[in-house]
């Protein structure tokens, strides 16, 4: 199990090697092809302090991020110059809100629809692959519960030869097993990447894959 303590400690000690200061290239390349309406509400699970939140916001979307570590959200807001966010507590969730941006600090696996609000699309980069094997089905169950009936998603995964993680390898067959009951899955891109932890790079090539998901 990849516990909350593990992630809190990674943020506390600055071990955030997954963070992409320039954002994710696959998001910028493939999001437009999903034809998501500008006024859509877009869910970003396990959002960290990714600049992808700001990019999605710039497309006109209302962006709803969920992140375990409040410090990550506060770093994002500070780095984005968003010092006007209001902060409120709803039960165990701390909600940071500013124009078309709602960032929820708390546990993804239990966050209720009333806290998240309606969702038209989702973007997952390094979220499913951050889940330990026993967390994958609960993770996808939350996606299914929170996303609306016509939702679409862009999902960016990693494939590598290692058995451990995070990041865990999520090959295409596993991804289809998890999602195809409720979503149509299309592979958009598969390319080799070298920004993986050294212990994984030693085992062989790693691939970043991008998928389009549409509710059945
Ligand atoms: C590999 S990072 C990816 C962050 C971000 N998606 C990005 O691309 O930079 C995974 C993130 O998920 C967060 N996380 C892990 N478990 C979580 C949970 N149960 N609920 C919400 N966030 C969680 C961690 O704190 C961490 O910031």
C-alpha cells in the first residue's frame, strides 16, 4: 500500500521527482483533440502542484484538483501568483478556491461528489500509476462515481519493466481491464521516455502512453 504518510513525507522532504515544471507535453498535444467544451468542469486527481492545472484553466475550463498534501496546493497557488484563493474546511477537506479553480486537499478515495461538484472531463497524469496495485480499482471506482455520464478523459501512464513503484507500470492490457467496462479506450501515443527513477531506467526502456477515454 502506498500510504498517505509516504506522500506527505515525499512532499516534506522535497522528493518530488515526478514534478514537471514545464507541464506535460501529452496534455498540450492531445487535449485539444478531445473537443472538451471551454466551460467544462475538469477533474484532476492527485494533482500535486502541476502547472497542468494552470494550463487547463487557461483553456477556459473550471479546474477541480484533488491532492492529499495541502502544502502542495499552497505551493501551486504561490508559484502561480494566486494569492487571492479563499480557504474553507468542509469536514476533513480543505478547499482552496479562486476564479474557476477549486483545489481540494484530502484523500481522493473518500472525497464525495458534493465536495467535488459535477464533472465533464478528467485528466490523469501520474495518478493511476501512483496507485499501488490494490488501490487501482478503488481509484477507478472514484473516477466512475465522480464523472458525469458523457464525460471524457485524457490519461497519461507509464510502462516499464519493474514490478515495484511508484511509479507503477500500467501496461495497455491492464488499463483496458480497469476501464473498458465503463469507458471506450483509445491509445493516442506511446513514446519512450528517460525521466524515470534510475532504478527503473536500469531495467530497460520506459514508455509514456496517452489514452483518450469516453464514457460508454
Ligand atoms: C506522482 S505525483 C503526481 C502529481 C501530479 N499529477 C503531477 O503530474 O505532477 C502523485 C500525487 O498524488 C498525491 N496523492 C497520493 N495519494 C493520494 C490520495 N489518496 N488522495 C489524493 N492525492 C494523493 C501525492 O501527494 C502526489 O502529489
